[in-house]
C-alpha cells in the first residue's frame, strides 16, 4: 500500500471521525448533522421502553417463557438518577418470585438500551439455554441495572445468575448488549465478583460468538463454583468486569 | 453548629461539611448521597451562613478527619500562614468580594485550602467563577510552555478501541492538521498492560521525533503500569494518574502519596523536558469519591477541590477535570455539567494549577452539543489552560463525547486565543497556521513518518 497523501485517506485506518473537512473553524453541514443523527439514535435507545410482549413472543418461538418484574425505579428519570433503586426489586415483585433453588437463573434487563435487548436477547438465549440446561426461570426486568440480578438470584435461591443487559449507548453503537455471570448471587455483590462479555452486537461480538463464550464461561463457573476475578485468571481472553471500563453504569 | 435565619425561619447545620453540602448549587450526586439541600430556601440560608463564616474556620475544623486521611494532612501541613495573612481576618463572603476586586490572586495560593476555594465558589455565580479564574495566571512547561496569557492548548486524544497503531496514528495526524496537540498527545489505552502501553509510548515518541513537534506524549495507563514501562526503558514524558480528594478514593484508584512521590522523582530524574520539567498529568472529576463510597458525607465539589491539593504537591504540567464523564447520577444535565466545569476550573486555578477541562457528556446524560458549546465558550472566556481534542468529538474507545479539534479551532478563532508559542511556531513551519488547510497533506507531515503506509 502506498502512503496516503489526501486527508480523506486517513479514514481507512480508523472508525474515528477523522478527515471531516472544515468550513472556517467549523464542521461541514453533512458531518455536523451525521453526528446529530447518531446522538439522536443513542438518546432514543436510552429512553426507549422495552416491549415486553414482543420479547416474550420472540422467546416463545424457541419454547422459552419468561416472567416480568420491575426495579424499585418508577420511571426512567429516576433510573438515571438513582442507581441504588435500579439494583433493587420492586417489593411487590419480590413476592412473586417464589424461592425455588435452581442452578442458573436468567435475568434480562433493559439497562440503558432497550433496543439492544429487543434486538439480541432472544437470539442469544435461544443458543445458550439449551446448551446449559438451566432449571431456573427467565426473568425480564425493566428499569434494571446489572445488580438487580443479585436480588432476583437471592429471592429464587439460585446458584448462579446470568444477566443480559442493554449497555450504555455509544455514539455509533446504540444496540450493544452485555452479559454478566455471577456465582452465588446475593445483594451486595460487586463487579469484581462477576465476569462480563461486552459489545454483543453484529458489528462487535456477534451473538453466535458471544453464546460460545458464555457457555464456556458458565460451564467453568459451575465446575469451579466461583465467578469474577478468580475465574478471569483462568481464562485470560475473558475480562472480568473489574478490568472493564466503567462509566457510572451499570 | 451553624445557623441562619431567613424570612423568619431558622435553618441550622450541625457541622462544616453539612453546611458546605447544603450550600452547594443543586446536583444529582449530592442528592444521591442524601446530603443536598432539601429546599431552595435552605440552600440559600446555607449560603448566607457560609458567607458569614471566617476563613480561619477551615484551618481548625476539617471535613475529613486529619488522623485518618492523608489528603487532609497534606492540606493542613502544607498551609502557608504568611500567604494567608492578608485574608486571615476575612469571612467567605468578604473573600469573594476581595477576589472580585483584586487584580492578581496568585500571591494567596499557598495560603488557600481546597475547602476555602470550594466554599467561595458556592456563593459565586458563573460570571464570578469566570472573572476570577481569568485573573489567575498559571504557567507550566515541558517541551512547550502551557498557560501563557492569550493562549489555549489542546490535548490531542487519538484513542482507538483496540489500540491499533495505525488508527492512533491516523487520529493523531488528523489532530495535528487541525492545530491540536500542544498540551500533550495523550492516548487512553484500551488495555492497561505493560506491553501495550510500552508499544504505544514508543509509537507516540517516534511521531513526535519524526515531525519534530515541540510537545509531550502520554499513555494514560495506571501509574503502576507506567512505572513498570519505565523499568523497561520506555520513553515516558508525562506520568499520568487519576486522583481523588480523600485517601480512600485514592486507595480505590490503587494509588498512594508514596507512589505519586516515587513517580514524580522518577520523572524529574529522566529530565526529558526542554523548556521545563513539569512532568505529571492528573485527571479528576466530581463524583469519584461517592462512586468509591469514600466521600465521608462531604459534597462532591468540595471533595473534588481537595484532589487539587494532591495535584499541586507534585508540580503537574496538566490537570484535567473530566467533568461530564461520570454520568447523570452525579451531574444530571447540561446545566449541572456547565456549572461543575466552571467550578472545577475556578478552584484549580485559585490553587495554582494548570487547569484544563474535558468538556464532555455521556449519552444517558441530559446534555448535547449545545451544552458543550456553552461550557467550552465560557471556559475560553475564563482562560482555561487546555481542553481535549477528539476526532469529531466522538471518542470511539471510551464511548463518550468530548470536544473536537474543530471545537478548539472555534474557541481560538472566536476569542482570539493562540496555541503554546513553541507549537505555534511549529504549525507555521508545517504550513498549518492561518487556518488554511489543504485537502492534500503537507509533505513535511507525510503520513509515512507516522507509520502510515
């Protein structure tokens, strides 16, 4: 390859917004409005409500059923301001989760992108549930953060919980799904106790690849009866959440 | 016990930290911590009580215990009574008036504690925060001179999701072509490893050498990683670390005063600067202490100012408040981010720091580009030392929006600000001054020299 001589040639090296051109000191109209469109998509993803009925229908296509619960946050503005409430079940919903000791429970959380859950969660569950033969329920949780899975897992007396959650949208990534594994879930677990797969979406980590890694990780977790930094040490290609970049959420 | 009677109602505040918290302009982080004022009236009553408080109080009543917190010990032990003498008899309110009236607050610096400047900021409007900060001249130097009057520098931030050297080089070249990079060319590594950080350090160092740029480079890895890279002989200009305003916050970041001192000593012995030897780079941000459950019931803005006491003990080249990065549970919307950015810049400058601000937001905050334009313009008026430059304002590694190369050009052109003088000369030699930017990359900046071929 010959060295680039034109500014726009820099674009081949990075997905960053390089070589945008320049009008005076400002951005050309096209680049300015492309940014606004991407920000709008990210904002809409943050504020979109999860369509629970649609998700349940998608799950039923692979003979999966799910019950719906809510966090203690009544609405999205509260969710954004009060991470503590987003980690707790609404009291009346806790009572609906009867203790039924199980090996693995699944919790599908809207998180900061219902869009990610709507697009990728059912497909991912369709691949991992049959492989893991779990005996716990699938719970759909709204206005929910990752640690809500601990509350659910504790209420159910589950040995482990796998949380699928919509990640905070980036400017070009409104539909990125995250997956968190926690052994012996109970309220008070921290990110250091979990293992995480991030950036699950077609342009990032495709669903099939995420399923393969999740199945491997869940199998190891059950065999070794632990999750978090200890498990990461054995599987260097899989980052524990303690090492991932955290921006206030989850 | 502090109290003020406002409109017939007596408002009481049991201790200094409660008074400071209740007097703080509204923000979500203090509400999350349960320490914010419960009403608008209570907030103003606290501000009135705070205005009547003698500055001396801050030397006798600490907000975090001296015995158990090394940041408090640093603040108290480094206090200079001689510099404090001219304002020793003032209240917080009289101190605000004094700051607005005088021409140069610099002689007071070593007599000021973070809590004093945080307190006075709480009874300042935005225009006060801007007018007073604009009078504070802070100059530092390494390979160029940062913070001279009429200048505003830019950190070139060429992050890449996988630290791909071609990707980092392309963003770096894009920034140089748009006049950014005089504060530092600084990469946040995607992976905090010795090997990855070392290769990025070599790569950035080669770009600076081949283009002969009068600037410095930095890979913003954890300080312990940077120290290990140093053992391997990697070319390290600036030593970076995130710091906070309590000992427990710093412990949550995995740093101690001893580690910072060790790095500072190492930086000085390397002697890599040409026009100065300020070799530390610190980042801070309101909310980090609460996030680490290390806030001691103190409001996030006062804790943030305390982080500057840590910074100034190590003569940094650059200090940067990453104001909108942490998320809406600490700063909910554009209004809160704008106020916090100006407060942080004001407090840092009064304490004598080369203060920059990462004017930024995340997609779950109630903020947008208009808010960033507002804060950036106000900071330009306040004499901000440096801001960030990210391609198209979109950091594709950290997934947040900061200021773009274009944004810094806008501020420089609109407010008549120039880059650091050595860097300005270099831009001229490269044919990049005066705003004319060709589609064709100048031969002197041949991409091959940055490793792009």
